[in-house]
C-alpha cells in the first residue's frame, strides 16, 4: 500500500463514522489516527457526548471484533483478562478468555475501577499479551483500547496513575457540539436513529486492511529536521517553569507515529511540521503535570502546551 492508496480507505472510514457521530470531528480524527498508529486512546468528556458511540462506530465500520467492559468498583482483574476454569469431565483447567481478547476493546468509565483492576490493562496495552496463571497469551491484531472517563464526577472514582496514563497514545477531549450540529443530532433521533443499533453502518474496511495501513504509515519518511522539531517540543515541556513533570521520550515516539499517519492520510510519503502540530496537545496533555501554583491559578495543560508550540522554531522546507 502506498500513501496515495492509504488515503482512500482512511477517508472512507472517517466518512462512514460521520454518519452517526456528529459534532466530534476532532475526536473521531484522533481515534482513527491512534488506531492506525497502533496506539490506545483515552477519551474524556461529560456524559452524553457520544464517547461510547465513537468506539462502537469504529468497530462497526472496520469489521473488528468488539468488546465492551463497564468498569465498576467491584470489577476484578480476572473479569478483564479471563481466568482458568475447572473442566470437571477432563479434570483439567481450561482458560476462558476475558473481554480483552478482542481487536477493539472499550473500557467504559475506566476511572471507576480500583487500581488493581486498572493495572490488569497495563501488560495488555504495552505488550499486547495477557499473562494468567503464569502463561502469556497474545492478543488479537490489531489491538486497540479505547477508554472513557467523566471529568466532572469525583465520588467513587480512582484517578489513573501516571504510569497507566502514559500507556495511552492520546488523550482526546469530547466537548459540546456547535448548535447547528446539536440540532442535527436531535433531528436524527427524531427521524428514528437508534444509537444502540449500528447495523445501518457499512463495513468499509477490514482488520487486514487496517494492518496494511499501519505498515504503510510506518514507512512514511521523516527527515532529521522534523525529528529534531519533535524532540525540541518534548524537551521544552520539561523546561517550562509551570510544568512539574514534562513529557518523556515515549511522547516523542508517539508524536512521530501520529505525524506519520497524518501525512499518509494526506497522500504524502513524507512528514511536514503541519502534520506534527495538530497532534501535540492530544499526545502531550495527559503526560505533563503542572506545578501546584499553576494549578491554583487555573492554568491548564493545553494552555502550557500551546505556549510550547509557539516558542519552538519550526523547521523550514529544504
């Protein structure tokens, strides 16, 4: 697959998803980029903004095996990974796969489960395998975790630790749609749209084609000047006085992968600074920790990242 060929299924997936996901174009774009970049996504937003619908729509149009895990305070790690069950007839234990054994896994309200259960995702997200009873079992390919959380409620929630947040390639924020888009959403429901039934969506790609797109994106050329630009952006988060903990080299790698997908989506075989800039906030916002005084002043990670982007010299085309 060439970058020119890559753009065709990419646009087809995005257009099909837009039939049911309205007013969240940036989140849909980020979700698609992360999937092709072999990354996982954390979507944060108030209830009713279509976070779950986006994940289900992506699974529906891609033909990927889909599982949903509703995270609750009493959820156990074995409920996520699976467990060994005694087969009385044979007298042996048989492994029963959990919902993690799917190509697209929705971890709904991930911050409602305790740390022990949240940590069950760590190995799966990083190594794409699950170890139960000392046996490591590979997960399907492609494998993407889409997690959601509500930023408003704090009662009965367990904030994700930095180590787990860093496993997510992106953190996307779902916000209220514009008025015209909200009218369209309500009109769709008035005309009989049922968000629980996505059979109206067409399967426009396949897991095999997604895998080919992932390989194609990895082959997109990225010059040394762009690599230096990405590293400069990352290092500036560590030097910013308002930021206590800056982005790590893993963030630089994530930014590189996302920029490659953006370039391929435009049908190009090379990365430009314009491919990097839109991905900086989604890749960095959950990886930077503000100083306490900056938090008291109401400063947000996105504001500091905006300043970092403005201050970093942009490489010119050769």
